[in-house]
């Protein structure tokens, strides 16, 4: 529940960061993925649909296929809980339809 609160606090600032500080937006996105990764290792994520929806929104609205961010994010996704990886399977596809090295 605290993770959702943090995501709720940070997400309104993403559009402003996109306009004013693109590099910082990239860093914030990577930090969000790292935060989700760390929390997912410690406890079971309950609201995976809401988290997945936000991550899809961030990817398609702000990040796109920006390679430096995508490479870092893919590393975190590989270690996300299976439930969340299943919901993100269409976001970061590779030629074979899955994450590289999977």
C-alpha cells in the first residue's frame, strides 16, 4: 500500500519533468523500477494491475524506446515477481516476444 502511495505522489510530476528536465525524468523512472524491484523481493505485491498500468503509462507517454533507460529497466523487469512480469509481457518485448536472456 505504501508503494502505491509513493507512486501516486511521484506520477503527477512526470509530465513536468518531461518538459523541463528530461535527464532527471529518465533517472526517476529507473529509480521507480528499482524501488518496485526491491519491494517485490521483500513482500508480495498485491496491486500488480495498478502498478503495471502505471508502468505502461510511463513507458508509452514519457520513455518510449529510449535505449539507455530501456536497457536498465529490462534488467529490473527480469527480477520482478512473476505476477508483475506476466502483466508487463507486452511492454518490453524482444524479437521472440519476451525479454532478452529469458
